[in-house]
């Protein structure tokens, strides 16, 4: 969990580029799922979430896009698994539920 979406982004932007490509996003998701001791979601789900958050559709999520996505959904505390489920619902795609119990 992070205090807010901005801190989640900044914590995972170790090179301080203010951008996250699909590889950085995938690594962030994988690391957080492992920390939560949950099965890591498949790449298709991660990619779909990334594409939803990439508002400019330029292959990177910058801090502005990231913040805007969460502002639209009124999220203040973040659990990355909840983020993925939220982005799936928002993008109106149907996926198998990630929850295991």
C-alpha cells in the first residue's frame, strides 16, 4: 500500500524519469503482487492496465497521466491489485477475477 498514487509512481520510478514504460510497469506490478503474496497476473492483464493508464497512447505513462487516471476515479489509497481490477472495469474489458479468496 502507498499513501497516494503519486508516491506509488515515484517510489517505482527509480531512474527519476517521471515516466514508466511497459517494462517498468510490469516490474512494479510483479514486485507488488509478490510483496502481497498473491499470484502475479498474466502479461495480458498487465498490458491492458498499462494501455488504459497511458492516456496519450504514446507507450509511456508519465506522472501527469498517472495522477489524472487516479483523480478521475477518486482513489487515495492504493493496492496495486485493486488498481488492476479498477482499470479493467474502467476500460470495460472482461477478465477473469484476480481475487483468490
